[in-house]
C-alpha cells in the first residue's frame, strides 16, 4: 500500500454532499446569527488561537533551556511543553479558514505520519527549506514527536546531545511554528475578526459555511486519519499502525480525546468554560426538529468520549492486542456523522462543500 502523504490534506477533497438536497427549514423562534458569529470569534476562535500562541511560546522557552543545558530533566520539561502545545492545537486546528488557511497552519503543524527518513536526511545534509511542500511531513508537532522521544527518551537525549545539527533542526521547527502562529493571531486581531463577523449569510464563502464545514471536516479527520486508518477501518480491514499520530511518545489517544472534546466544545459554542452562543443554540431554535437532534448530538459525544476513556494503554498496543473495542469506538464516532454533517447543516441551510472517500 502506498504511503499516506499529507494526511490532513489528502483524506478529504472538495465536492457536494447530501445536505444540499434538503429543503431549508425556518427556525421556530427568531435566532440571531450575527451574535453567534461574534461569540465564536470573541469567545472561541481568537482565545483558542491565542492560547496556542502562548503554548508555542512556552515550548520555545523550554527548548532554549534545553539547548543551554542538555539534560534529561530539561528534555522531560521540553517533552511536557510539546504535549501541552499539541493538545491545544487540537482545539485550534478546527478553524482552518481565513488566516489559518492563509498560513497553512493545519498542514504545517500537524501532518502525519512523520517521514523520519526525510527528517534525518535534512539533518545530515544541513540543506532544507522547511516551508517547502516536500517537507510537510518532516515538520511540526509530528516531527518533534520523533526528535523528542525517538525509540526512548534516553535515545532522544543521546542523539540530541551528540548531534548539533539535530538540535538546530528541532529549534528551527519551533521557530517556524512561532512565526506562523504569531502571524495568524495578529491577522485575527487586526482585521479578520471584523471581516468574519460581517460575513453573514449561508453561501459557501460565508463565515457560517466556513465554520460548519471545517467543524465537520476536522471531526472526520479524527475519525479517518487519527483512528480509522491505524485500526484498519479505513484501510480495507488491515490495521496500519505505522500511520498512528505521535507513535514515539505514545500520545495518540490523548490527541484523539482532545480533538473529540474540542469538537464538542465548538458545537456548544464553549471554550474551556467560556460559554457563548453556538451551533447548539441554533439547533434548539428549531424547536420541533432541534430538540431531538440536539439530544442525539450531545448524547453521542458523551458516549464517544466515555468509550475512549476505557482504553488505558497506547493505541499501538491496543491494535497489536487486536482489541475489538477499537471497532466499537470507531462505530460510535461514525454514528455522529449523520447528525452533524447531514441533519445539522440541513437545518442551517448550509451546503457541505467537501467530501471524504468513505461514503460516510
């Protein structure tokens, strides 16, 4: 089987889906979509991106301390900073439009699996352009997973301590991410927030369409790339553990759970307890259809997240153990798709403008 390249950008392609076929339904009660966009911008999107900016700044500081004193204690502090930033990225990557799309944040920060041979070749040659398309799978959080954890923390420490080029490469990865997230946050703060709030309507270029489509696309990337491909549900029934996200740190389940929790928060219009007007409120404004749909969506999120709490080893270990509960977890994730990708957009009169390749 050919190696999956650029999982984030190749798992889904542009097209039209079933929600376009449904007749729009008017809300039973008047709903303020302008307030919804304002709350998403002010209470969810900008705070999420700003927090990611802060975590990458902390990651940079941790790297500087490690670079100045290459010890196991400093490496472990750097690993923890990487984990915290990577978890935050699960909340921020959903908003892959506007400035985030302009700077390619989703692909640059999170393309996996990492091509470790390419990383090693870049380090050995000392000649590379990190922003080149050919290096998309040799940068970002997945490349740092390899460099910081390697076959073990001790092996990572030995290689970083003995190879100045390797340490330099790690620092340049972080610098690149810091420059890009700074630019994205600055763009939202200086101009794009107002543009986002003013871009009302339901056309494919409206803010509401961007939100609904990227919310769904990110959920399905979790279903397909983070989970379905590695366990074999998206690869002809053949497990593909080599496509696990963050295999060196064993952090895959944490990232899956963070991504699913972020999806639930966005549905609610909530970010880390800062509750605003969200999709949930809009769904509930359709009193007849909305009550049932909201119950289905919220209960499914709860079931999915509870299911993932039952796994207490790494994703690779569960795959190797042929744990049948992995398929059950996948089915739960899958069961949400019709709710959020078909029924919810139909209520909102929003067209889904991408397709995956699994027929839902």
